[in-house]
């Protein structure tokens, strides 16, 4: 089964387009989990156990793991392995380099970590993405218009009267299809979600920025117009409580977000 199909199935089974971001942070987890890798792995295990029936995907941002060196890689690998087979994994690695080098990154993410999908920075163009597209059954999320204020610095620069982020969608639609090509668009940019939706009606959008970053659920849902999407929430779910009830509170938040996206 390819990732596109797996994602559709997971969304239907759990009636959810929520992705929980496992952005595990030793400074934010409850006291008993403050060790690497064992404590953080136990924390991830509890979060996955309490939210797995309410999500379609889990996103693992590599920064939160790589900072611990070898132990972090161990934690990352073991966290991937904890995720149930019917839920999609997103390797949020934001890789970007020349094609020859990207071949190594693709092997790491799809062969070693066995992720279903990946986030990629498309700045280096088509040949840099080909090693990832050569994995036909996987899904590649291209950074298109990010949620942070600095997204305006480059992504909104116009060429021929069209902002860069629109060129990314227009050009890359010729490089992949709805099954393997997807886009990252920040929840803080609902007007642009609306515009990009009409450019790419059948491709998945990964929409982060709801919750802690202040993206409006209502505006995102309206702008997305029921298009294929995965809405990511990290901190607002996994750190819903620092107390003993952290897993129950994470579950409550996951259910609340899942319902609000419908
Ligand atoms: P919270 O703000 O805690 O929900 O986390 C958001 C997650 O999405 C983090 O892992 C970010 O690195 C990631 N993200 C953004 O916040 N904005 C973007 O434009 C793109 C991403 C991403 O690619 O996932």
C-alpha cells in the first residue's frame, strides 16, 4: 500500500485529519521522563498510546532527537517503531542538498527509519528531489509557505508577478502526482491555503501552526475546503499537562482538535 492510500485509510478509520507532532523536549516533559533515551521514549510511548485512536499521522521532527547525538538517534528509531502500522509517519527532516547527497538522506529516511513520508526543502530544485521521488510509494511534503514570520523574507518574493511559494507548487506539480507530492503550508497563512488549494486540489497539505503558534482552526478549515490535508499540532497536545494526568490531557486535546477539524 502506498502512503497516499495508507493516509486516506487512517483518516477514515479514526475520522481524523489530526497529526500529533512528537516534538519531545526534556525541558517540557514531566519530571519522571527527564532522561535520554529511556525517559523520553517512555513519554512518547504514553503519548502514542493515549492518542493513536484519534490521529491519522505522527510527525517526528528530527531536531528534537538529533540534539542528543547517538542516544537521540536511538530514541528516534525506537519512536518510529512504536507507531502503529496503520498510522502514517512523517519524518520532519527538511532535507535540502544536491541530488547525489539527497540519495543518502533518502536512504536514511525511507530505508533506515522506514518513514512513510518526509518534509523537504525544495530550494535546490528538481534534481535534488528526484532521489526522494524515486521511492514511488512514499510521500514527499515540499516546504511551500511556512508558518513563521520570516517566511515572508524569501517565500513571498515575486518573480513575473507571482510569489515564490506559488512557483514551487506550479512547477512541482509536473514532477510528482497526487500520490507522492504534497505541500507544507502554515496554519498562520489561511488566505494562501485557500489560493494554493485551488492550484493543487488533489494533493495533500501538511498544515502546522495551530495551537501554540496561534493559527486559527476555523480559518484553516474554511480555507482548506475539505481538500486532502493533515493538520499538525505538537506542543498544544503533548504538553497539555506536566502532571501525572499528562497522557489523559493529551488524549482530551487530541479529541478536541480532531473534532474541531471536521
Ligand atoms: P507546534 O507549534 O508545537 O504545534 O509545532 C509545530 C511543528 O511543525 C514543529 O515541529 C515545526 O518545526 C513544524 N513546522 C512549523 O511549525 N511550521 C512550518 O511552516 C513547517 C513545519 C513543518 O514542516 O512541520
